[in-house]
């Protein structure tokens, strides 16, 4: 009827034109990343994977991420490429496996090295995006300039934590201090912890400074802090990671609360200056598409949920993961090393309950912040009638809560490496609401997915370095399903790689030490026994406790997975970069004896 009038025809034409322009616009993109978050902290993931609302350990709540799952496409079988923060984040930022980027642990990476390629935010800027980051980044890139390694910013607007913490916009922080109370120190204090009160007062948790002795003991009492300690070790008020406690600040005034606040400020203060503590930043320009990244710290240690969240979760009793010391008998030495260093089974029952209660309480608090950040981003985009996409990544890796008898990460088990991704978009054709994809996906898929949505032709030669796949095509079943996922990390436990299929996971030591470029072919020549191998039948043994790597009946499967893994991580374009006190990251080593080995195909039977 409206089309029969002149004004109606004009209105219809305007609507059609608007729709066409909207479809051609590049979407605004928000990438949300949490830290050390195990997937069972999200109720929707438990429902999808296990048919229950809660974790196997007990009560969890995640209404805001559950909403994202309902509105978007969930890639439920996503795995990280490394179970340590920095190498995992590098795989996302580069879209490359550790063995292709040369980033295996917490080393810096020289962007002048011949194998290095632009990071995701740098590529997005080339595509016409304004780029913004707030919170934790953990991407340690540098440029060699005049013989010195200097920081290389990859986001145009970067609101990092370090300065926010010094400005008191936090509840907890850690930094190097060269002066204290207005006086220069004789020697810098490394990684000094501090807590900020609601009144803005700093308490330094140190037994090294005479004037601050006793602050750690008082903080331990005031905030009910529990630090990790090993069996037979005296508990310390200032040493060891904080695995339980309560925030000194109310909800919204913690580190993560301020990250969410400043993302909101950036989106609200269009083309105008806004303050973030002692610094000023310019708000978003609505005439350009925006790529924003918020890197939350929760639930990484210190585990300090706000008081109201903590009180609610203390009403629940959790089933602590059981540990039998006999598991150590068949456990690879590299994995044992981490278990013994971060053991937790000796904790009292009360300590174990607090550790788990506070972890899930912290996740529940973070869930609300994720919801606020995504709400603000969608509201901004829709205000300007711009398409949008949100990529939510549940942890840069997982976390143990007495699983295998320990806390922390760095190991190759399921609990450390399984991290689902949810993509919500105004383009419901690309990412349908409520869809669950069960095919394997990996963290290296994040960069090509975002770049493709931003208009990049990722099939072009300029993007041939990308190791990942476009998740929109995975969701549309335009790409054959992977038979396996692969990863490698050197952090803490030493060089170790893993290969996971729907039935088995195999891992092995890849190098005798961490010296880059040395003995690249060690695993080719090493005996099977020297590989410190692990093989778990994840169908019959989902907790991955019974190592079958040296059982005769599984030897053929183990050898087949060993051969595939060796060819991939050591022989298909491997890169290692020399860094150290006398190295500047310009010396690069290569190994390419099995090009094309990583073809996503592996038949074990």
C-alpha cells in the first residue's frame, strides 16, 4: 500500500538504498578475550558439551555469555595453540602456529625478522580500520632500531593496564619500582605487588622494604588472601600467586571494571578527548569502521572477585577434582614438573573450596563485564546504522583447579587447551543465531576470520602466511572438517607439542632444551622412550589420566601420531628465532624437511 504513493515509493527506495549500503559497509569488530578461563565456567558450554547447566565441579553462572551463544554461532571445539599466555596470544594476533611464527614462550618477537608478518590490528589498519585496545595485551613485539630493540605499538589507541594501575584505577597491580615514597631506590624492586583501597591508598605487599613490612600480612587478613604454596612449604604473605581472596574494590572499580568503562568512554566520546587517569585519548571516529580489542584479566591470578560475588558463591559447595598419586607413575616428566611445581592436592578442604568458589565467582563477575562491553559496542554500531561483529574467546587457555593434582596451566591436557569461541554478528547469514559448530577450530582461525569479514581476500598471496581458516566458511561447511588440532609451547615445562583428534591426544618433548636453532632435528633422531611421550584415549579416559604411550596395544597409534606431529611442527616450515641477553632477534633458523605435512588429515585406523 505504501508503495502506491509518491512519498511511499521514495521511502521504500531510501530503505532499499540504506540496506544496500549497510550490506556493503565493513563491520565494526569487537574482539573480547578473557585470561586463564576454563570453558566449564560458562553454563551454555556445559549444556552443549555435557547436557548439564553446571560444571562437573558445581555451580557456575554466565547469563551474558549465554546470551551471546543464543544470538550467535558457537565454535564449541576450539583449541588454543599454546597453553601459556604470550605464545597463545601471538597465535591469535598473527594467525600463525608457534612453529611458524617462532614465538614459543614469553620472548619478544622482532618484526624486522624476514619471516615476520603484520599483526591482526596492523592489517586491519591497512584495510581502513581505526584500531583500539584496552586491558591486557600480552603481545610482545619489538622493532630493532639503531641496534636496539624498542617497543612497537600495534594498536593506534592503546589503553594498557600498567599506567592505569599506577594511576590507582585498579584493585591490584604489580610493577617494577625505581622510586618509592618520592625517594629513588638503590636497586629497582621487580614485580612488586600493591593493593589499592576504595579511598585510593596504595599498600605495597613487600617484605623487602622496611617501611612496608607488615603490609602483606595485613592485606592477607583484610582480603582473606590465599597464596599458592607447595607441600612442606611455609605459607607466605607476599610470595606465591594469589588463588583466592576478595577484591579491595567494589564491582566496576577493579582492573577489569575500568577496562570496560574505558571501552565505553572510547565509543561514547566521539572525536573528542577523554581522560583515562593521567592520560588522554581521542574517542572513536564514526566515519571509519572500528576494530576494538578488550583483553580482560579475569580470572587470571590474583583471583579477587568483588565482595558481593564472593559472598554469593561461598554458599555453594564444590566437588574438588580427585587426584590419585598413582597418576604420576605414568605421567611424562615434563608434565610432572608442572604438577609438582604447582601442586594443590595437599591444600586443606577449606582452601580447596575457597580456591574453586572464588575462581567461578570471578568468572561470574567477568561475565557481567563482557555483557556490558558487548552491549555498548552493539549500541554504538546500531546508533550509526553500521554492521558489527563480536568475537568472544573464552580464555587464552584453560586453568586447573586441582585437576591432575595442581593449579595453573602450561600442560597439554584438555582442561588447559579447550577454549570455545562465540561469534555474534549483524550478518546472521554468516553467523546464524543459536548455531553450534562441532568441527575442530583453532586460535589461528581468529585472524583470518576477522580479516575476511573486514573485506580482505585471505586467499590472496599477501595473506598466504595465515595458517588458520575463515570460521564463517567452517560454519557454512564450505571447508572439510579437520581431523586434528595441533599446538606447541616451551613455556615453563619445556619444549612440548601436541596433536589432538576426536579419539586421542598425543604429546611429546620436541627439544632437549630451549636453545633456539640448536638440535632442530632432535626428535627425529631421539628414541621413542626419550620423547617423554603421552597418549590418552579421550573416549574411554576423558580426564586424560592413563598414559598409553608405552602400552604395546597402542604403540601403532602412538607411532603414527608421533610421525605426523614430528613432520608438522619440526618439518613443515618451522621457524626459531634467537633471543637473549646478547641476541636481538635477527638470527632466524628454519627446518622444512616435510613441506605440506600439515594438511589437516590423519587416519589412525
